[in-house]
C-alpha cells in the first residue's frame, strides 16, 4: 500500500464554513474564548509563534486561497515529509482532548484539487462528494 503523501488534523465536526476546522483554528478559538488554562495559553502562544516563523501562511502568497467563492472548502494539509511541523501537533491535540473536542487525523495521497503548494504543505479543494 502506498504511503499517504499528506496528513491533516481536523475537528470531527463541521464548522462555520461547512468544513471541518483544523486543529490550530480549534485551539485558537478556545484561546479567544478565554477557555484555556494559563499553561495551555502559554503553549498556544509559543507554538503558534514557532509555526508562524517556520512555515508559510498560504494567504501571504495568495490571499484568495481560502476564499469560499474561489476555492470552496479549501483546507491545508501537511506534507508527510514535513516531520518538523507534524511532531509539534501533539500538544494541540492534548489541549483539544482536555476540552472534550473530538478530532481526527486524515491521511491521503489525493486530498483534492491543489490550489497552493510549498515545501511543507498543500491547500486543496476536496473532490466533489459522489452519491
């Protein structure tokens, strides 16, 4: 079996844009709502800053990448090779678990129509659902 080329961590439930929000959005929403402990908030701030410094925000390259009219349902996937980014995800998952927020890890070699790509990630519009 071919190893999946992409990995995505997302909430189990659909969010406001009718997509499953990624784990960073979920943890950031908890932070904005004041629901994180001091330790969790410190983790969030330090690690968000690390991610900001260590990989590209796709909207800084293409402001329309997540525009629902242009790329409906677009979501980001890590490339499986971006281990330095994936290995820090566990702390976010621990925060979600502590708050009873269900999440899942998806793996795919074909996440959809790729609308953005760099060395570490892709943003893809999912394939239309059949049936």
